[in-house]
C-alpha cells in the first residue's frame, strides 16, 4: 500500500512517528497522524483544516488535553456510570486520596495498550531524553486504529479513482475515524467530522 503514497503523504507518516516519539508514546495513533497532517497546511485536505482554524499548535494542545483531561473515559462513560449510581469524579477523588493524584488516569493508560492511547514507557525500557525521561527506543509500531485510518485512506483514494494516496486521503480517512481518541481531539478543535468532511470534498472538487 505504501508504494502508492505520494512523497508528502509518506513524509506525513514519518512525521507521525516523530510526534509519537516526542510524546513518548509506544504506538503511532490517529492523533499522531492528525498532528503530522496539520504540519502540511499547504497540502490538499490539510489546507481545509488550516482554513477552519486548525494549526499544529492548537492540535497539539488538543492532544495534550485529551491525554490529561479529568474524564479520560469520556462523557458517555461517565453518564453510563452515573445511571448505575457511580459518580466517576467521586471515585477519582477517593483514588487520588488513597494513592496519588492522577493514579486512576495512569491505570487507564495501562489498559490502552490495544490502541486507544500510547502508554508511557516504564523506566529502563527506553533511552533517556535530555530531560531525563524515558523515550521509546527503536521502531514505533502503528496502533490498530492508525492502521485502520491508513486502510481508510486507501479506500478514499479508490472511491475517488485516484491512482495515489495523498495527504487529502489521510484527512478524509481521519474524518471518518470512529475511535474515541480521534473524535475527542477533533471535538476539542471544534471540528465536526461529517460536515467538515463535506467541506474537504468540496475543496477537492473545486481544485480539480
């Protein structure tokens, strides 16, 4: 599949790995692909996001906010727990008091190995950064949701009868992603996937 990627699209995938490494995540997720995409504001698809106010800076802030937000389980999960008489914030307060602040969030990170979010590396498993914190060593694999996004990019190219996979196809694929991480980051950026996807498609038609 990668042989069909344009030079810019390949650079975007490489930059996604750089973003994951900079965040000290063990896997390349959709959030890293999005961070890489918005670093190409002149490219088709990414240009639409830029016009709508998405920048590398506010996208990185959105990813950071999602990783450290007060309810990493998401508002839907919190509402479901309240329906059973469980107050997520009360559980969080008791957990923080019994252990240390953020203990519940870190426990959630360990459960995210299947691809929801990259985990912090335990001490001794990665090389040290200048700040003394462990960084992933060697190759960083794609998470299942990132692999799905790349497959969707291929489908977008096929649907448009394009003989290549470009940045615009990555953008369209990310806007189709249904995983919580992608939705969460886009929501923090004020991006509604369905209507923005239509805007991207309209821009591509106008540029053709």
